[in-house]
């Protein structure tokens, strides 16, 4: 059991997750502070989240491709898959905000904060398995 844990902690997947978390915390912390400021200024939560989501997607593409996953495959193909992944992430975020804030009247700040973590975990899995997948396996398994 301990050997398995040590093996996992030394694995490339774990190192990628740590890099993903560091980059994600930096980008999302700044984004969340901007979200709080813009909603405090009176911009509706859904509009604010939507604007910031687009900005974060653009910044995160290059960080994920180059820092987290060190992806050497086609930038165009990765960008298309990345867009599809983030469409799913956006819809998850939007659904959580609409349901918990608009329907259940939970504070939007808490809903958006929690949504950030849920979407981040979803995106790591999708990035690893779909967007920035290991190209050596793609050739043998289309």
C-alpha cells in the first residue's frame, strides 16, 4: 500500500496535477477577486462569470499546454479539443450558478467559489484524457 502511494506521488500524472493546481490557483484566485469586484460594482453574477470564464480559458490554454502537460502535439487540434472541454466546463459552472443561486438563493459568491473547484477537477480529467493526451497512444488507438 505504501509502495503504491509512493509510486503514485512519483508519477507523471501526480506531477501534472500539481502543476495544474499551481497554475489553476494563480489564475482562479485573480479571477475570483475580479469576480467579487465586478459583482460588487453591480454586474450580474452570470454575466460576470461568463466574461471571466472566456478570459481564463484563453490564459489557461497556453499554461496547460506548455506547463502542465508539456503537450507536443498539434496546437490546432488541442485548441479545438480544449474549446470543447471548456464548453462542458462552462455549462457545468452556469448550471451550478443558475440552480444554487438563482433557484435556491444561495449566495453567488459561495456558489461561484465551489463551482471553481468542481469545474477544475472536471477539466483536469478531460485535459489529461482528451485534450492533451499522450500522442504515442493516439497513433495506436485512434
